[in-house]
C-alpha cells in the first residue's frame, strides 16, 4: 500500500508528534498513527471522525477515502455517499413558517447572538408553557437569513414528543445527508446511527433543531453534529432546558395585551377598533397564550365571515366560557397531515404524566388568583391541604405548569387554571 502523504503532512505542518495525535483522539498506542500514515492500516469510522475533527479536514483531504468500503464504513468515505452530500442541507421535515405569528424580535436577537457568537459547538434552549410559541420561534430561527448565512451548510430538524422514534429520526437525517440507504438499514440502534451521522457531518457548519424534547437522554442522542455545529432545543420542561443549555436557556414569555389584540385582529381586520371593550375580557382570559389566541381567531373568523353582527356577538358570548375555549380545534401546523389540535389536548400531553395527587393539587391551586398575580407557598399549601405538599408543588413546577418568580412566589397561568377547573373540577372540591 502507498504511504498516506496527506495524513502525514497535516500532522507535520502543525508540528504535532504521533503521541500527541494519539492522545487527542484516544488511541493508546501511538504506533497506530504511524501505521495509518504509512498506509498499512485504515482507521475505523469512529477514529476517522476523530481525525476529521482534530485536523478540521474532510476524509479526502486526509487521504482517507476508500473505494471499497467495509461493512460499516464511515459514510463520507465512500464515493457514492460523498457525491450525494448536498452543497447545502435542506431538511424537508422543517415546517413552513406560519401566518398570524408575531415575531418576538428581542428574544430572536438574543438567540442569534448566543448561537452565532458562542464558541462552537453551541447549545441554546427555549422553554415555556404549552402553546406559548416555542416551535414557531424555532422555525423562525431556522429560516432567518443571518442564521442560514452563519450555518452555511444547512439545517436539520427533529420533532421529538414524549415517545420519539429515535432510530427513525436519525435515519431521516441520514437520508437528508445523503448517506447510502444500505448503511442506514444496517445500523439498527441509535448509537451506531449517531456515529455514522457524526462522521458524515464532520467539520461542516450545521444548525440542529430539537423540537418538543421531553427527556435529556433523547436530546443527547440527537447531538450528532461536529465541532462547528450548534443546537436549539425547545421544551415545556424548564429543568430540561437548563440541563441541555445551561444559562443559554430562554423562557418564552406571554404576549402583552396589545400584542394579543394585534394577533387576534390579524384574523379579523377591523374587529379591534369595533369591539375593543368586548374583546378585552376574552383576550385577558387567554393570558397572552398564542395558541389560545389563534384558536379564538380562527373561530371568530369563521363566524364573522357572513358579516352578521348578531352571529359574531353570539360567538363572543360562546367563547366567554372556559370549556368552549378549551375544546376549540384547528389544523395542527406541525403535526401529521390532517391532524388537529386543541388547548385541552395540548395541556393534557403534560397532565397525563402526572399522578392523581398532583392533579388534585393543580385543581385546588386553580381556585387562587391567576397570573399576573402571585401567591406564596404558604397559601399554596393551605389551598391544597391534605392533598399536596412541597414536593407536589415542585413536581408541578418541573412539569412547566406552575411558575416561580424571583421572590419565590408562585404564578398560575389563566389557561392552565381554566383547564384544571374545567377538566379536573371533581378534584378541586
């Protein structure tokens, strides 16, 4: 076999010894580096990835490009896979930008700064209530011109949920990256697939978006990028956001009253000026939750289509009932084709994971003043006496259903309170 002049030259021009390279990539015997440079041995997919990361070079730039791949090669080492790798990655799973979405410029600017200015690989996270707009913000980030220019090799998108099929998600990414389908099918577990993807991505600059994560283990399994990639995670679980991204975690706030009215008026132009006073209590009941406002807007849009004031007035009266607002449905912007969503279902994805004690405590807390007002822990414990304790309150906080401000006081969102009063009223006494 011919000596690998390229691999040898990359080490020598940096002034590195074989012992140094071996230590950096985790090889116990530095003689292995010499065998690779002499061409008498070839690194495995794992160590090929390590070499690519260390030298910041593609396999062909290191002379590590085989025509006859082994059974489980690094995909970027094969001609068929290398030619299939697109110049810029476009992931068809990335949802389209939605209409009737208010851009939160301050939050977006902070996110851009963290993702673009941090030392790579960078991690950031968005967390907040169900329906607060985390996914919409992530989509906006993925399609932002500055972000696409910075992460010039493209974007990968994964929608996780409570029980994700990690193998299916990784294989999808593999197809997007141009990995040969044979190699993807031979890899039957997330660990092997993650290794193949990581080696394929190599030194490329990608943004990987992990939407609706529920466990740290799931998120970490999808961290398959190289040293020049960044990650943006969305979750309704505050602790998960901090575990994943540390201080680069942003709580997505509710919309202000003015922003809420603007969003509602985007469905029915002119309604704000004509019916401001009648809309105000309805908008306040949503607590600035974008999903709730979009559901209201779509319903009012349909009722106002006939331009009959009486019909619109009846619609406003109907929506004054919390049970009616919770049951409204609209097509899901991010789910399977034909899927619909409601406020109740969105919240129940979280409450279905709680025990009876936590549900009863939540129902009793719903009798207390809602956000923006707050209440002390003593009041919370008194309201849920004989049912919950401090640990139960912690469970609700960790689930993202109950908030704690800087003074240690609790806040309960109006929509969460409506849900608890309506759907678990038997627990509330």
